[in-house]
C-alpha cells in the first residue's frame, strides 16, 4: 500500500476503514457485491465485521461446482499411479469413473519430470498412450467442451492430443491435433466418406502453454483459445466411441509435449469460469483477453 493510501486509511472512522477493506476485496474478487457506504455505516460493528469475514471465507472455485463429464488433473498426485516415472493409470475426478489407463503394448506418459507454475504435468515424449475404452458420447446431440492446458515441443511435427475413435478412414474420425502449420484443428466426420476439418482460426506457438477448449457439437462446434472464441464450424455427426489422450485414433502421431489438466463439461455457459479456474491455477491468467470476467482475479465460491 502506498504511503498516501495508508495515511488516508488511518484517518478514517472504523466503519469507513472496514468499508475500504470490502472495496479492495471486491477488486480482488473476494466479494461480489457490497451495500452502499450509507447502508454499511448504519450496520452494527458486528454486522460490518461479518461482511468482511464472509468475504474472506470464500474459497477458490473448482470444477466440483459443476457437472463434469471427465476431469484429469496432473497436479493431483493422489490420482496418478506410476511405475517409476511412467504413468499406468489416471483417475477421473468427475465421479464418472472414466479412469485412463496405459494402452496395451504402449508406454505411458511421464509424471514428475516437468512442471507448470510449480505443479506437476504429464509429459508425452512421442510414443505414449492413455485411454478409456468404455467412454462413449454423442457429441452431435449434446455438446462436449474439453478444456485443456497443454504445450507441444518445438519439433515441427503433427501432434494429436485427443481422439474419440479408433479408425482414421475418411468420414470415420474424431480427434484434435496441433498441425505442422501450427494450427489447432478438429478432425470430424459426417459419415459420408469425407472428413470435415475445423481449425481454431489462430496460429499457435510451439514451446508455450495454451489454454484451449475445443467444443465438439456437430454443426455448432467451436474453438476457444486462451479465453477467446476463435472459430466455429461443422465437424460432422460421429460419436465418441473411446477416449484417448495424447495420441491419435490408431496410436501414431502421438503428442510430444505435456498435458496439465483436462476438464470436460456439456454446459456452454460454464466456459469462462472453467477458463478462469485453469488460467489462475496454471499461471496463464496474463493470456486471458481484456474483458474476460476472470482476467484480474480467479473465480471464487
């Protein structure tokens, strides 16, 4: 606090000092609404102190506040099973039991080898697979937003970081990738024998972490990158028949980089609050655009 601010604060009555504290808490996101100064000053000291206490008692928002479809969090070491540094299982924090396991005959990603904002991430080195073979989802009927924090390494290759099917034939695919041209792209299929591709509409930079939300929802699919919707389009009607993280449909073109967290949800109105949670947790809040509701403070409950 600047000296002039301190002098101004000390010169106030107790009720006005408490009101100044509440105003600062609003600026920092700890309080959403406070009474007018006149109404506040008319309250008893106990009531004034309780308003300050209630604001301080607010906790950081997490995806436990909304229905999630799946949720994998590399920072939560209790959800990760590993042999040495090789991951063999990641538990689903959504409560839906979509546990990820190492694909048969494949190597799992690494844990404990890289961090982001001081938190553990799962590192893929180009030949690693995690999957849940029981996962199914009709994205054409109900949207699925898959919010992810990830980074790809600087090698100029194509990297897939999500796949929902196990075939790569025309019209049969459903996946998300980082292309050789440094674009984010969804590959979908209409079932007519022709793949439908939808790019995020922005150029992304290798070696930097990104907060992305590909929304899979047939003709109303969309990309959000670092808190901004960048493109909409049609990815066809194919359903998820599997969930694979860090590789493509046939376990080639695997990710070389890391995934920090992946949160899937169907309610499109929750996109910004999930972005706020992920951005502040992983140190990416500076990447959010001016005007984003969580640009200056994280979401709280």
